[in-house]
């Protein structure tokens, strides 16, 4: 439900101001007209909404799009298809509940797109594609393209996660090993040595004592910092900080830019293929890219295009897009096959991301192993020098 403010005139000519709850603006207008009012103005009250803390699974959205497209193409009406899908065990209980709510809202008079938007869990790309498919009468074809789009996104994410699994395991193992040395092995060695540590060994022992005494306080603090950082990075300022930091690390900078270009091109491809206007397509593609810089340049591109600039020129003036993207966009614009060309560009950058991730993983693995080895060697050297100086001190006493 949405809240609308209205200004009307009744049968006596008196002006009446007020608010009304309705599913949509059309239903609010209908309700006021049925009361015998002449509506002078009707505006939705923009309420600040807090989005969900955890989003729905990409796998659920992908499977939902594919199955719904198949059912609609087979002649099953939308309401019946949603009813069947809401009982499918392939989805999580949370997603089945969302489908049931969407069905209820459609039966109450909403369009499919409005019902999806009301749930506030689907991203803008998905909602706008569905609305475009509804408007053009090609919902089944649109959902099929949506399923392919999300499948490509999930495939790349899964490959990156798989490639990074071993380095993450090595990193966790290294941290646990270092923690075990500092917290367990080191105190026993110093205790057996029977002499007060000095220098770095003393600092490590002070760290051990501090953590041992205050761990009940430290754990909630660490959890709070991690949670705070998690939510901060979702804000606009947090995204700007992330963009700045990751944009200055050589290898990660390349992977991030190519990944953003892949998502941008693929999103704009499916947008143009389903009939979404280019201005809206640019806006949503920039958000899908996941980098605040794309949002800034696409706003400028949109203004330029509204003034009559060609798409190729707008891409060229943006400067964030490499020459291959500008050239391919120009080709697609001239041939009328922009969606197909952008899809090929997206595939090109997907391959570049794969190659860069493999290169990064090949560098991370030996670096972590060397780091752990150097730390252990450092501890051994420090212990040896401490023992040697202690033995000299004992010998000097005789």
C-alpha cells in the first residue's frame, strides 16, 4: 500500500484536502471519484524505506525467471504460474513466501512489476525488465533473457569464488598458526626459559596477556566493528571509499574495472533487447556495475544524449570506457544490433576477469606461504637471540 495526498472539490464546490491509502495511483483516483469528488491533484507521499538487511539469493531469482518464462510460454497464466512456483521446494522458504505475497498483490489489482517493487527485495534491473516485458506483451521472452543474464552473472561469481577458495583457506590457516604461536607456544617457551623477555618478545607477551584478560570485551568489539563496516560499505560514502581504495591497487584495480565493464555491458544489453529506453538502461546499468564512478559518468552521458549526442560520442566523452567499448557501441548503434554487440563485449570482459583472477591467485598463494615462513623464522630468530643474550648474562655473572 502507498499513501497519497489529494486536493479535491465536492458536490458543493468546497475544496477538500486529505490523504488516502491505495495500492496504486489509479486505484486512489478511482476511490476518490467514486465518492463524488473532482480530483484537482493527487501525489504519492515518498516514504523513506529501509531495505532488507540480507538480499535474496541470485540462484532463486535465476531459477524463478527461467521457470516462470517456461510456464508463461506454455500458456499458463501469470497468477497460476506464481501459485505453482510458490510451492516449489527448489526455492528457499523465504523466497516462496515472497512469491506468495507477489501473487496476493497481483490479485489485489497490482501489475506484476508493481508487486515485485512492493516487496523491496528485487533489484531495479529485474523489476524494470519485467515492467518492459509487461508493457510490450513479451513477458515470457523477457524473463528468458533475464534468466540468461543472471545465469551469466552467477557463473562468473562462482568461478571467482572457486578460484579464491584455496588462498582464503591458506590465509585463515596462516592466521590461526600465528595466533597459536603467540597465544600458546610462545608463553610456554618463555616460561621454560625462566627469564623476562625483552624487546619484540616482550611486546608479543604483553599482547598475549591483554587478549587473555580482556577477550570477553574484545570479541563483542570486533563483531561490532565488522558489522559496522559491513553496513557502512553499503552506503554511498562507503561505496566511494571502496571505489577509491580498490582503484589504487594495481592488479585488483584491473579486475574490478573489467568486472564493472562486464556487468555494465551485459545489463545494458539485456535492457536494450527488452525495450527499456536507453536513458533508463544507462542508469540501471551503472548501478549494476557496482562502482560509484559509473553512476557519475552515466548521469553526464544521459544529459548529453538528451541534447542529441550519439551514443558512441557519449561513451567516448565519458573517458571511463576503453576504446573497444566505444568502437563496439558505435558499430551496434549504426547496425541496429546494440544488444548483441554489448553482449559480445560483456563476454570479452568476462574472459579478461577470469584470466586476471587466475593471475592474482597464482601470486597470492606463494606470497601467503612465504609470509607464514618469514613470521615463524622471525619468532625463532628472536627466541634464539633472547636465549643467547640470556646465556651471556648468566656467564658474565660468574
